[in-house]
């Protein structure tokens, strides 16, 4: 995963990777409170600025975007959930 992509989309990841936290030193971010499908959808969003087939994952992805301050993803999933 590209540090540039993460820090461009999320102030939370930017802080983790650039502020001297353990993630800065290790280059590893552990995400253990979301399932693999949700994290993979987030990675898809980073690369394509959208997620195909939100379906059942939209709510989890909304929570992910909220927790990690990924504004564009939060807006997209919010709009999908409100339909």
C-alpha cells in the first residue's frame, strides 16, 4: 500500500505515518477492527476513487471512513445508504 495514497485521503493515516507514532517507525498499520472485505474495499477506493458493488458492505465502509477520516468515502457511502 502506498503511503502517499493513504496520507492523501486520510488525516488519521497521515498522523499515524508521519508524526512519529509506531506506524512511522514500522511502516505498518494494523487494522484489526474491520474485516478483510471492508479493508479491501477501502483499498479499491484509494486506487479508483469509487467502490464497485457496495451492497452489504456500505455500512461497514461508512464506519471505516468515519473512524479513519476518509471524507470522500464517507460521503459516497452515506449517499448510497440514504438511497
